[in-house]
């Protein structure tokens, strides 16, 4: 089925590129500018530093202050604590990338890897504070946005623990011995991932540009559809189309879901056989729905 669908889809896309070159060029340019001006300077330094820390066995040192809380509450190993923190701070797809690498190297068990994939791949606080909040209706408090995105991680953690039970961090076998990477190797590994991310952003920005030209779609439906396809373009469209609590609701949903583009980015870094993209998608949908629900509850309490 997949073998027959993908060539047909590629032919349709090629036809659109050839028949609408101006739109394709504009979409590609927008995607590459977004990657160059926002994603690359935000994410690449974190990726390089993370690779260096892992290569030099600095995980235990970095997670030592957080281990008493994260280890007991979330039942995570030192490596698991690092995955969760890096995913929260660095944003898509850093959490999934680190989780996959650690699972492949047996720094974490397959169960802990599946558990962490469900709760460690999120929009970064920098993205929410620097990009989303700048477009958001001033009537929506920024702390409400942050709480709506990150508070659902707690119930998700307990639910995913029940689905993928992690026995104990002490029971995890010793990781495979990995050669230490030089700084240049760490940088090149990070650049390879960033090029993949840039390619996906460019392609989905072209798709978003085509969707924006569909005149018969009502503006609200078009904005939500853009949010499902590509997170940054979608958030812009949602901010333009909606206002007040409705805007905050859709912004939370789009930011947490990460768009189909974000799913493809995550797929590109999931190399561990024990991790399933389909399971990840289900957890992302649940997280997005929970975030929308938390925002509605907080809006009702604060009478936004």
C-alpha cells in the first residue's frame, strides 16, 4: 500500500511544483528563512553541547541536582533525567533524538525509552516565550500558555509508566562502550540532523503556502489546517484568525502537536528499533488534547 501511495504523492507534488513555480519558490524561501533565522541558531548550539556532554560522560554530573526529584517522581535513570531535561529545554526534535540515541546505545532500557518518548519531545520554552507569545492575544497571560503546554506532562508520565512499566533505574544493564567523539565529530553529527530538519521545514512550508491559496476554505478551517501541517506557519495563521480564549486553545493544541512537519522531523531521528512512531503520534495527540483541556479550565477559572 505504502509503495503505491508514495510514488503517486510524489508525482502530484512534482506536478504542483511545475505548474505553480512562484508559489513553490515563495514557500521554499519562507521555510529556509525560518530554518536559518530561527531554528538553526536556536537548536544547533544545544545539539552540539548535548553531543559533547554525552561523549565526555558528563550526564551524571549534569543531572545530579535534578536526580532526587526526577528519579523518584518519574522513576528515571541518570540518562533518562538528561533526556527529559534536554527535551524540555531544547524543543523538537531534541528529546526524541536523544532518547533514540540512548536506547540504541543501551544507556536506557527499551521500556524507559518508550516511556520517555511519550513525555520528552516538546516545544521549547524559548519557542513559546519568544515566538508564540509575541503573536498571542495580550489578554492571554503567558503563564497560562506555559502551564497548558507543560502541566499535562505529569499525568502523561504516570499513564505512560503504566503502559511501559520501568522497573528501576538500578536494573538497567550497563551501556555499551561507545568511542568518544571529538568536538568536530559532534558538530558534524548535529549539522547532519539540522540539514534534515531544514529540508522538512522547506517542503512543508511549500505545502503550507499551497494550503493558504485554497480560497474556498473558511479562514478558521484554513488556519487550523495550517497548524496541523506546519507549526510556525500555522501559529501565525491561528493568531491572525482567532482572538481571546479560542486563539489560546488552538495555539496550545498546535504548539504541542508540532504539526505533521514535526512528526516527520521526529521520524528522521528515531533510529532505535524499540521506539515506535505510531505510539509517539498517539501520545502527541493525547498531550495536545490535554493541553487544550487545561487551557479551557484555566480560562474558566481566570474568566479570560
